[in-house]
């Protein structure tokens, strides 16, 4: 059995709307990558989250990335594009 770890996910703007919350902890295998985080979010939240994630970036260890092969780490921020003003 794989080790499972809790990954803290924070949602902003449209991502928070799609998730219905601003943060949660996801249980994923230790060493999970962003692709696994994305797959779990799509399975959990469906089409609304799919639309948001198709244009979102992730913040992991102070690095903004769209590389789904990157290891998720202990915290992941989901950052959809923000409207300018």
C-alpha cells in the first residue's frame, strides 16, 4: 500500500467558486504530482473545475507552474487568471 499524504490546496477567485471553498486537504500518494492533484479535483468537482483548471496555473514552493509532472509538495495554490482593473 502506498503512503498517503495530505496536500493543502488553496483556491482563489473562480477556483474557489468551483470548489465551493477556499482551502481543503486532499489525500494523495506521497510524491504525487500536479497531474494527480488536477485529476482528483476534476473527479471531485466536475465541469466547473475543468473550465477553471484549463486556464489556471499552480503555485508550488513559491514557483508558478503549469507543469503537471511537477511534484505537488505540501501546499498547492490554484491560481486562475485574475481580472485586471
